[in-house]
C-alpha cells in the first residue's frame, strides 16, 4: 500500500469545504486532508503580511502531514500569499511539492460565461484590494470589464452561523445592489470567496434573474483534474484510499457541526495547533 499522502486543502475556516466537496465529487479516489484556520478567521480584512504568515503556517502543517500538493481553497490567501509561497518559500522548503490557488483557474474560464463581457466580483476586502482578479482576467480576457465589490461582513456572519438571519440579508442586499449600481451590464458574478456558495440563494434573491452566479468549486475541480493529468510525477505521489480528514485550529465540535453544512455530509474534525511551526 502507498504511504498516506493526501491532497491538502487549506482555508481560513469553513469556506474551503465548498471547494473540497466539488473536488471530492470528481476525484473521489484520492485522500484529502482539510485544514481550516478557524481560530484566526476571517483573513479577509487582515494585512498582506499577516495573511501570508498564517497561510504559510497552514501550508507547512499540511506538508508536515505528508501532503505533496496543497490547494489554497481561499481567495484571500491565494491573493495575498500564494505567489510569495511559490516563489520564495517552496524552493528551499520543499522544492518537489506544489501549492496552487483558486484565482488563476477561475480567471482562465470566467470570460466564457459572460455574454455582455461585464463581470462582477464579490469578495473579501483583501481579495478586492489585491486586484488579483483584475490582473488575472485582463491577461486572459482583455475585453472583459471587471467590477469589484468588497463584502467585509459576509465571512464573519457565515463563520458565526448568522448567515440566514435578517441581519445578514441586510448586508447581502447592500453589497449586491452596490455592485449592480456600479455596472448594470454585469451578467456574471464570481463568488470570489469560497465561503459565499453557502449564501448563494440569499444573494440570488437580490439579483435580476438573468445574472448568473458562478461558484468556484466546479471550476477548481475541473482545473485540478487537468493539472493532475499534466503532472504525473506529482499525481503518483498522491495516495488513493478515498479518505477525508478534517483539521481545525479551533473547536473540533463546532467545526464538525457547522462544517457539515458546507461539505454536505457529516464530518468529524480534530483540533490542531499550527502556529508553533
Ligand atoms: N474563504 C476565504 C476566501 O475565499 C475567506 C477569507 C476570510 O477568512 O475572510 O477568501
């Protein structure tokens, strides 16, 4: 039997579970090790240095647990930490290992979804201020007009299980309307935060029916299938016993309970400490 070498999935908290759910649906054979840094979530309004520092600790924790491939299933971490980790840390930390993000695969496909070529981005302040989507989409679809809206309270509401409350609806409506007011030609909106699929139906109620919401799970999973085919040297290192293990830096019981909503099935999380690395 191969040694246990799961694919690592990292997020600030619960959001990455929406991505893992889609990945595990199309690639069920692999082992997955999920790490949510709930103790320090949300990342969205933290500085570049802090997000980089926290994300690097998460990646190291997953490397220590034998992951050869780690996916940052978090836009904020992808925007603020991925490039530095890939260019500065990986070469001396683990030159054979790989860390991938969720922004590039989304940007590569998104132009194909829009008929008007006007795309909206809903994300955390960190993701929006990084302008990563503007830069990445421009490279691939230079004719597409991209308009952003930061929604700083959405992740805290979701992490605190308040996303179905009336109070949450107020903030959801506010940002959806602000985005559409900035550009009424938008016909496609990226849920550019992996937490947001959990409130997709709440977002839709404030949008004209012709506007489509795109979640990243299906995009990232399609891109991962392609990546593993193109990188057999890495793919053969990923063990295939079909296991899913969930780690959180905060309370395991809370993670198991709330995480099940995001993952769509029961999970049993364990608490880990990662900030000593
Ligand atoms: N799921 C993360 C993202 O995709 C949320 C970031 C946060 O913790 O604020 O951006």
